[in-house]
């Protein structure tokens, strides 16, 4: 009978080592606080940061085993925070959240060191599954994903807000007729 040598804690992934320090960086305070509370209930020790500068400072002061970072923060890109976390702790598991989901930003997030990329609104179960998934495996699909109509509506609303609620500018950026956009904006959000 052979006994395998135990791997030192430093070389094991954070979830195996039992370390559950999580940093959440998001400028949406209500969302950040709800997610922090939900993750604390799941056994994580949570630290919060509200912008890029405080996220980078928190990552350097106490490098987290896990991180959830919003892609667009009030003072810059969440990818800067991802890079800072990776520099401070290369084995950290980072999930990038964004309401601006597209292939280019997903690729940029993964290239900068994120292990997964989730679109908002993401629930705590999806975040936990992404943080704890094994390398090379995909998390299970959500039980009730947003409908295509809801995703489209969310995207249009986000671009509309980014354009300071200017219908003409929003229509130009979305490459749609202004009147079509006005009709869409007057409707209620489709069911998720």
C-alpha cells in the first residue's frame, strides 16, 4: 500500500485549501451588498470595494482567493482590478460580471485572468458555481435563463442610459430607426 504525499496548502487551489476570502468589486451598491450577504451565507469571508481604485487597493492589501469584479466601474475598467488581483495572487479565481455582455469583452476578461464571465443580473448560485467550478468544466446552465426578448430589452435600456437618455443617439448606436426605438422604450420590460 502506497501513501500519496499530501500536497502543501500553498500549491492547492483556494477552494481545496479551505480558504474562502472573496473580494466583490461593483459600483452598484445594492447589488454588491445583496451578493455579499448571499456569499457570506455560503461560507465566504467577503470584502467589498465600490470602484476600481479601492478594488486594486484591497487586492494588494489582502489578495483574495476569490473575486467577483464588475467590468465597468465608475472610475475605470474592472479588467484593471482583475490584473491587479492576478499580480498579487496568481491562483485567485476571478469571475467578471457585466451588463454589457458581448464576445469581445468576454475574451478580454478571460485574457486578463478571469476564470468565467457572467452577465448581470447574476444570482449568487451562478456566481458560486462559477467561482468553484473545476478547471476546464462548464458550469451547469441556469434553471431559468433570461429570455431572448428580455436580454434584448436590457441591452437597449443600458445603451439608452449610457447615451444620457438621448433617443436619436441611442438609435444611431444601435443601428435602428428612431421611431422603432421609441416604441420599444415605451413598452414594459418582457418577463425574464
